[in-house]
C-alpha cells in the first residue's frame, strides 16, 4: 500500500493525475472540488471520495470508513 499526494495547481492537473493513478486506487479529495462544474461532475463520476475539511470530525469519519473498506476490499 502507498499514498500519493497531489498538489494540483490547475483543473487540468486532475486529468493528468487520472493517467498516473494506479488501478484499484481510492482517490480522496477536498469537497470543494465537487463544486467546480464539469470537473466536479467528473470527479464524482470517477468515484472520488470527498472529505469536508472544515468539519474535522466528519472528515476523520469518512477517512476511517474508507480505510476499513480499503482493507476489506484489498485496494490501495
């Protein structure tokens, strides 16, 4: 298992990241990306898990549930 951290600088970077992210990888992104028009829709449709950074407890809960599912389904 590994973690890839991407500090994208433009919305086009998201498309590039999709090409380098390995199969069976679980992407997590800040919830604000969901509201970027077509980029948000593309993120949502691709299965990105969104976390709400302003609500720390909720973000930790989402990450914790995601980690449990990842372990159960053997994905990175």
